[in-house]
């Protein structure tokens, strides 16, 4: 009994030390990333409002693109790998340079100022990851611990921008290696996320509400329609990645010079905006997500967003592809729901969750995202959408460095290396 009691106290002492250590580190990373995320959120909000008030700023996009390329070349980052660099660092001991943080901060703000069709989550993951890794190196942590604090930084900054702490915590872990979940990182990630969340709450950030108060009545016959919607969304998620990939390849093939490439891409976006006549497809597009929950959307809205985002990202502008995937999913789900004759708000919600899961291969994150954005009343439908989309979307991914550890199909023979289609 004495030996067992001694072992108990020894285990308790070790575990207490580990908990306190990661509590302090996570509070530090969450606090720093929360403040940086706060500045980033308000910077994006300011330039978006400025562009709305002064529409002629859209003509600055090609020239802002030249400035972005100049910044990267001046800091000797010739071929920026973006979020893929963060994921590679989590799979190996590759170092994330701290200079990546200001670069992605400034270049994303410039992209949004000029009206580029891009998101902000790519910047959040890169900002948080580089800051987290920098904190780990400053504290002289081990390589394995630096990986954990990198994930906690990603979680914190994602939370500061979107106000979804649980989604951010799970996504930062799940996106690295699909099929496995690194539970050791969950405590640091959730502490960092909650720290950032409370910082942004203190400064009264308004993320916007996407809740729909009315309960949806689902009949048995509706499940067939829902199934059609989710299956179609899986195909659209693959289409999105294929077009992103092909457009990027075309820009690299025909415009070898980085300056020329981004300038041409900016000119195409400007021309599109002038022809279309409004800014619905510029920027991240969360306003269109909100509209899709209550109004009928054009049948072509999702396709135009795919094309414009592909041109923006493929030509070298910065930001991210996940928020555009929200736009694509919500507008496509809205359109198909109207076509099939069921509630368009429910269609928009399931479309958003389905396409998000399809492009990032993170079903748990998709379910939680649905709950944090729309409430828990349709959690089972979110789970169904995530499960079906995860399987049917194949081995496509937004991130070329994402590892899919296990085969998606239960009865499919596993192979050592899956042939995956991703954006380079």
C-alpha cells in the first residue's frame, strides 16, 4: 500500500507540473495571438469598410499585388508556401521563420483593401503558427513541445478572427494528420483558444450572428433530398480544389515573373468587378453567407466565387480559401434547397458544413463549426453532412502538406501513399 501511495504522489506531482507548464505556456501564446488577432481583425474590418465607402480602391488591386511581391522578395521569401509550411513543420522539425507573421498580416490586409476574393483563415493559421513556434523557440522548448505550442497559436488566432474556440482547437489538430488526433495538444489548444476568445470579447468584437431561431421540421421524405444536397456538395468541394489547382498552374505556366503574374491576376479581378457591377464576390464573403440563410441566391453565385477566388489566390494574393468555401457552400446549398423544395436556410447550413469538410478533410471540425455558427438544433444533420462529404470528396485537399493517414473508405485496401489532389 505504501509503494502504491508513493507512486500515486509521484504521478500526481509529474502530472501537476505538466498541467501547470502547459497552462502558463498556453495562456502566453493565447494572450499574444489574441492581441495580434484583435489587431488583424480590426485591420481587415477597416480596409473592407474603406473599400465599401470608396469603390475606386478596387483599381489599386494590381498595384497592391506588386507591393505584396516586393515585400516577399525583400525578405528573401521567393516561393512562399503559406499554410503548407506550417503543416510541414508539424510533420518534421522544419523551422517556421517569425518574419512570416508580419508578411502574411500585411499582404492579407492589402489583398482585402484592393478587393481580392480571399479569406482570412490562411493568414490566421500562418500568423498563429509562426508566433507559436517563435514562443516555443524563445522558451527553448523541445521540438515536440514547439509543435504543440504551434498548434495552440493556430487555435488562438483562428478563434480571434472567427469567434469559434472549439472549432479552432479541434481544427488545428485535426487538419495536420487526417485519421489521427493528437490528444496531447488538445489541452494547450483549448486554453489558448479560450484566452484569445476572452480577449476579443473584452474588446467587444462583433463576429455577426448566423443563428436561425426557427426550428426546421424534417420529414422522412426530406432525408432523400438532404442526401442529394450533401452528395452534390461533395462534388462541388472537389470542383473547387480542381479549379484552384488548375488556375494556379496556368498562372505559373504562362506568367513566369511573380510581378507580372500578380498584376495580371489583379487586373482580371478588377475587370470582373466592373462587369458584374458590385462587390458581392470580392473580399471574404461572410455577408453573402448571412444573406444565403434568408434570401434566395443566384444559381451561379457559388461558381463565380470559385472562379474569382481561384484567380485571386492562384495569381499570388494572400488570405485563405476556407472562408470562400463557406460562401460557396452556403450559396450552393441555398440554391439546391430551393430547387428541391425544402428550407433554404437549412440548405445553406448543410452546404457550408459539407463543402468545408470536403476541402479540408476535417469532419469533427465541420460538425463543431456548424454548432458554433448555427446552433445545436441540427447537430445530427451536420454530422450526417460531415460524414458523407468526408467520404465522397475523395483525397482532395486545399493543403498539399496535409497527411491522410488512413483510407477514407472502410473496405478499401489501405496503401502506404495515397494519390491526393491538392492545391500546390
